[in-house]
């Protein structure tokens, strides 16, 4: 086999491998889901969030791949504990109702507020619910302090729940 043929063959294998990896990350593992409902944590306890037109996706490959969009009559002035470190994670381009950059900008300018929806929905992962002043809601999962420590290899402190309590 000549060097040119071998180089073309290696290039073709690399392109096919990259295309396959892209497909797996963007499409294959995601599926549309119907979540059971959302809550925000208030000082009085969990409060259900009225949600209509819910669209949601999830993937079994990672606990932080959950994303949802919905309409709600709730406003941003809920008496809830604000989750100040909420940073929306990107969604696949085909899930067009969830624009992480826009949500992040709205959280920064105050036209949206993010709340803790559920702590430890998976080990070290919290569910975040953001509500905008125009009645749109967004949900995503993000690592909490225990998750960040657990996944970067640092010693887990006593304030984190036992890992064996989660599947």
C-alpha cells in the first residue's frame, strides 16, 4: 500500500470517528422526557411550580444533561431562597427553547431569578429552576459543592451525603 492511500485511509477513519463522536454527544444519548413537575424551595418548604407547555430532555449518560422549558404564571418575586451561583449549561442546538446564554444574561440583569428546585437530585447534583419576568421557566441540573469536590478528586467533607445513598 502506498503512503498516499494509507494517509487517505487514516484521514477517512479520523473524519468518520469524529462525526460519530459528535453524533453521540449531540443526538444519541438525549431523549425527550415528561417530568413529573417542578418545585422551588421557599422558606416555608417546597412550593410546586405551575408549568404549561413543558418541553424537556434528559440523558442517562450524565446527571447534568437534564434541560426543560415551560410557561408559568409565577413571577420572579417569589419569597424563595435564591440560588446565586446558578449558571445555565448549554443544551443541544436542536433543543431550541433553552438558550443558556440568554438565560445567563437574564439572570445577570435581574429579569430572571434562579431558585433551588431540588437538592441532590443525583449525587452532587442540584436541580435549578429559573423563572423570567415574562413568564418563562427553565430547568437544568448543575453540580453542587459536594459534586464539584467529588468529581475533581478532592477529599469529600462530612457535610456531603454518603455516596452509597445514591444510585
